[in-house]
C-alpha cells in the first residue's frame, strides 16, 4: 500500500498493514518513505505467486499479497508512483517487469476499456447527429408543406369568400 500526502512537495510512503483472522480492521505494521525503496523483487517470474520482496535503504521485507493478481496490481501502482514522485534513485524492479509492462496488465486493460467506451460514445453521438439531421430535414419539409397548405387554403377562402 502506498500513501501520498497533499503537502508540497508530495511525500509518498509505503505502509505494510496486516489483517488478523476474525478482524475487519487492519493494523499498521511498518512504514517507509518511497525514497528509501531500492529494489522490488517479484521472486519467480515463471510462477504466479503472491510473494515478493522489497529492499529498502536499511531494511529487507518479505511481503505476501492476497493473490498473484493483487501482487501484479500492487507492482503497477508502485511503479507508477515511483515514476511520478521520484526524480532520481528510482528503485530497480526485478522479476516483475512483464507484470508491470505486460500487454495484459490491469492498467492496459483499463485503458483499452476506456478507449472502447470513448469509441462507442463517439459512434453513438455520430448516429444521434445523423438522426437529428434527418429530423431537421423532415421538420423543414413539413414546415414548407404546411406553409403551402396555408397559402392554398387562404387563396380558396378568398375565392369563395368564406
């Protein structure tokens, strides 16, 4: 879990929490500043497992996510946070690059979903525009027809003095 403050400059930290069996709350175990992170190790790139290691300036810590998928999401968020908030001394990500940069990452899937939604919305707007255009043309035709009818009715009324 990483946390970023609203203070300027932003300060990002990594906080390890634990949920004990039978409890709904989480307890803070340890916390490090993001600048202290030196290495993220996914351990075994050939096996999907929830275990990974984080190496800090003065500490080494073993972590276990709930699932391998959650570990992947954590790596992606952590990588993005490091890219955004660390100007120099970015941590090394080993045995996890494919999980961060891979084509089937959650971030890429989300981006694809957003792109798809935008394309569908754009297509719907185009179709709506076409329908509105046809409705305007039909309205103009009806207006002209009504005008001609009114003129004809007026001429007939004048002719027969109704």
